[in-house]
C-alpha cells in the first residue's frame, strides 16, 4: 500500500512587499513556553499539512504592503510617533461604551480555505490558505481609514515638490471594505486540494484547536461562530518585503489589559 509522503512541502514561494501593520489578538491557555492557543494553532497547522513554514506570528492584517515612505527609519518613526495618537483619537471619536478601547473586539464569521493567483480575478498573491474570517463594522472601518490616511496619503518624499503632489494624489482613499481574517496557514497554490481542504482544516480545528472549533458552523457543542470573539491586545509593524521566511517585526506596542487606554 502507498502512504502519503511525510516530507515537508517547499516553503511558500510568493514574494510579498513593503511594510505591514498587524493586529495581535488576545490569547488563552498560555503554556510553559509562553505560547498561547493561536500560536499553537499556527504551528499545528504547519505540522498537520507538512508545510515549509508556519506563519511567524498570529495576526490580523490592518494594512499590507506600505511602500509610500522614504525608508525604514521613516516608517518606524511614523509607527512610533503617530499610530498610538491615531488610535486614541478614534477611540475618543467613537464616544460610546468603548471609549478608551483602542480597537473594538473582533468576532468570527466562519472559515475560508481557498487559493488565489496574482492578477487573476482580482487576486494579488499566489497562494493557498486557510483562515478564520472576522467581521468588520463602521467602527473598524473608521480605524482602517485613519491608518490608511496616515501611511498612504502622506506627501511622497521626493526632491521634486511637483512629484510629491502627484504621488500624494495617487494614493486615493480606500475603495473596498476591510476584510479582517486570522490566517492559520499558507501554502503554495498547488497545495489546495491534495493537501489543504476545508474538511482537513475542520478536522485540525476540532482535534488540535479547542478554542477555535466553535467557529465551525456544525460544531458539536452548537456554540456557533459568534462565540469566537477576541480583544485586540496590540499592534505591530512588520517588514513584509520578501518571502514569508524573511518577514521581520520592527516595532510593536501592546494595549493595556482589555485593549483599553
């Protein structure tokens, strides 16, 4: 009889771009190694599907591929000096029971296991992936708009003022709503089907990820996806230019307990 190969798949080939802002979710069941339930979910997914690498840190992307800054020092300085201010301003502007909460909680809507190809049907990457999809809201959209304005509508850094104005116009306000999600794993496109399927991801969540299994519509406990809600515990700046193995965290700040100021 033949058995599936236990050899790891090649590392993800896709080359990403720019700098990115990641939201970091609260985790539960912290183990002796300091890993939480979401950390272990990334590692378990990579092991179960024999992937060439695990996602380096569980995250929900707020902005991806920022390339409108002069250099790395500039993006670090913008993050360090302005992101906290923007989040505080938005918290005050909301003016409801969440005043002081830097980012409203994120709730799951289900899972997605899919593939896309760069330039095909609006795709921007070549990869297969599995994710926990999350809901957005007007409050979330306002925060993403504010961060987008901070990083994408800045005057371009150029010796030519006219070029600077042209570049500033090029980065128009967002035209699509935010699509928040917590990715569990990435694979090369050919991994979808032979390796990565919805049923195999559901099996992983039931067997290895007890805190995530309530996301599944047919969870045996009947909890429903609405029971997976997490506070955002911080935001981080990553250099995402290059392959996933080359990603590097440049800076982060954690929100006080509960995501409040």
